[in-house]
C-alpha cells in the first residue's frame, strides 16, 4: 500500500513522531476476558460521552467564531460604503445620498460546489467532528502504544506544551491543540497537492489522511502512487490511494472503517460514520 513505509510493508509499522502522525494504529490484542469486556464497555461509554461533550463545545466555538466573523464583515462593508461615499462627495459635493450609496458585494463560492485552490480552504466543521470521533478525546496525558505522551484528540505532546504524563487539560485546551494540529495537517495537504483545485470535502479527506498518518508518510518517497495521482489530477485515483488498512502486517477493522469514511468524504461529501451503530469508534483508537 502506497502510504505505508517500507518497514510497514515488511510487517511492522514504522512510527516516528517526527513524521507528523498523530497516533499509530493500535496493536492486535488477545480476546478479552468477561471482566475486561465489562470494564471495556464502561470505559467506552465514558469515552463516547467525552467525545459528545467535545463536539458540543466545538460547535459552540464554531458558532461564536462565525458571529464574530459576521460582525467584522459588516463593519468592513460599512467602512467601504462610507469611504466610497466620501470619495464621491469630494468629487461631486452635495450630490450624494448616503442612504442610497451602493457598493458591490461579492459572494464567496460554496467550496462544496466549486473546486478551489487549496490555499483558500481550511478544515471544515464536519471533518473536525469526524476527527474527534475517530481519534477519541482524552483529557489526561497518557502514553500511546509507542510510548509517546498523548492528549486531546490524538495530539502528541511536545516540550512547548509543558505537559507531563498524568497531567489533565481542559476541553478548551484540547480544542486549541486540535486547531494547532489541523493547521499543520492543512499545510501537509497543501504541500501534497500544490495547485490542484479541490472541493471542500476532498480537502477534508486529505486532511484526515495527513492527520492520521503524518505528512512524512504522504511524501513522494513514501506514497508514490498518491503523488502520481495528484500530479495527473486524477481524483478517482487519489480516492483509491486513501486506503490505510494494516497495522503490524494485519488488517485492522478500525483502519478499514476509517478508510471507508475517508473515501466517502472525498468522493461523496458523506461524513457519517460507516460503522454499524452497535460498534462506536469514539475513543476506541486509544483503548
């Protein structure tokens, strides 16, 4: 598979936090005992609740940000009207009715309907929620399966975070870390696609890929077929290269479902979780 490293192709996933990956696939485990199953169900319920609360806060933040942007936009338009009116008054004193001053309002294209340059795109609200469901939300710093301190939505702790294993963060801090990681993933996508125009959902699917496997694993060296598809502008082939199924040489169901979701986002703007309702993914990546 093109997005795997050479080590992964030999049966063991190479994992290096420097490649930008947020979380490696979990290793295969032995069947749980009944007690472990009961405890796992309780923990799973708690993780689902945490993801739901995180998404509620994510939506509130998004709504607040939209209102702030709308206010700023109205203020800019009002300043533009006043500036235009003042200019006309200078040219023709007494000939301007401020109440009737007109100005052109440009309507931004819907990125779900029109392919745009990736420089004008950023991760949508839909993909942020999907990432929270896929990665899970943890407010206590823990060590992932590779031993690296991790917190929030699969965020690998760095020295600048000033966090240690066992430290707790707030939902607000988790939101901030997610936004920081998304900015890096967006950069990775832009580096990958160059000037190839994308729909919002295509951009989102690639953001999910980079967020999950790291920018280093979508390079021309590690993912030649993906990069060839991008260079050819072949969107169907790009979608085919979004699969990521194996961990430790074995197919992992969690990665299969995530790849299906990623491809559905890319091709059909379908963000819903494809898993059966009885199998919730929220938090399971970290179990």
